[in-house]
C-alpha cells in the first residue's frame, strides 16, 4: 500500500508541466524514492533537469521489465514543485494593499512567455510598518548589495562597475533581506527602510525582519516580495538590464508569491482600488526537450 501511494505521488509530480505550486520536483522525487526504500542515483549536487532524475520510480534501469511494466517516466518539468504537507507561508505585511501583481510589465526584469514580467508582489502600508518573515529560514544577506544572492547566472560585478562609472553610490540601491526558506525557495524582501536581522540569523515565520521603506528604485513606501527557486530553471533577464546595466543574461525562475501566500488568511492583502489581477498570469513552460543555459557566464 505504501509503495502504491508513493507511485501515485511520483506520477503526480512527473505529470506537472507548467503551473508552479512549492520544493522542487526532483527533490520530491528523491524523497519519494527514499520512502519507497529504493536507492536514488540522482545527482548528489542537487542540479535540476533530467540529469538529476536518474533512478526515479518507473525509470527501468535493470529492474523487472516484463510485459505490462511501466516504461521510462518523462522527466518532470524543472519549473514544477510541490509544497510539502504542513509547509505554510504567512503574509509579510498584515492587511496590506496590493499595488502591483506578478504580471507582465514593461519594466519587468524577468522574461516569461516572451515578455518582461514584474517578478514579485508589491504590498503597501505606511512607512516603517514592521515586515515579517513569510516563512521560517536562514538569513543569507541583508543590505544594499544583495545581487549576488538573487540567483543570477554569473558575476554581477559588471553591474556594480557600471554603477561606479555613473557615479551612483550604494544609496541608490534598495535595502534587501534575502532568506533561504529551507524548502527549495528563496524569499527576497526589497525596499526596506531598515533591516533588523543579520546574515546567519535563523528566523521563524511571522518574526519581524525589517521595516517598510522606499529605498532604491521605489515610487513610494512598499515591500516588493519575490520568491525564486534555488535550483530552478534559468530564464532570460530583460534586455535593458543586460545591455544597459550589464547584468548576467539568465536568472533563476521567480514564482508568483500568490501561489504560496494564504489567500484565505485574515492577514491577506487586498488590491488597491481599480487594480485587478492579471487575467492570464505569466507562467513558466519548460522547453521540450529541456536544455539548461550555461550555469555560469
């Protein structure tokens, strides 16, 4: 009975092809193998893509493959994942207004479906409102130079060199807190007035990590909350950032925060007057066959 349940779990994960819902599929497959008592031959480095799925249930590879035995399972979409049972998020601001959705935007930094996308959720309350950790985890960075922790495919030093060439100081950059949520996702909190945690701190969901502000490129006080898959697929960076500001060409896939934040919570944000969610939210569809860009430029 246990093996039957695990097989259903594996098939459900492998069948997902586009919408994004929690840790990475290849990690879930390895967990399912461990539950079934089968040895995993997945890449010990944790790389995503087909190479990390060797040894998944139904992959053949020397087992009994008599009549009616399942053939090789399709590699799961590297942009799909499942949130483990009991793993929950909380709203980083309580009762905020949504001012910008995860949606197509001319100023977006990430390319999905061939168009630039605003890669997070903008939440607004008055300046200096406490910001909470949306999930328990470990603080990776706090400060104004968080770019090396934002999942780019190469060095961001050329970007910092361009800032220096334009005589822009650190004051032009947003104060950020970057937290490893411990489940394959990295949470990024942007535009803070002040961070109240330090690198290496272990935080609990709901714990104050900073104060809302308008640092960096912000038109007013708000929190830009973004989530990316630590080992997720690479997606293109907007051409303006690459050509004008010399960012790397690829970034890890960002996830719509509304896929993990509890919409039925009394703390949930509501859209500002006149703002509607996108009718067709941008989503990732893996190329067939999936070919990853270079991991480091």
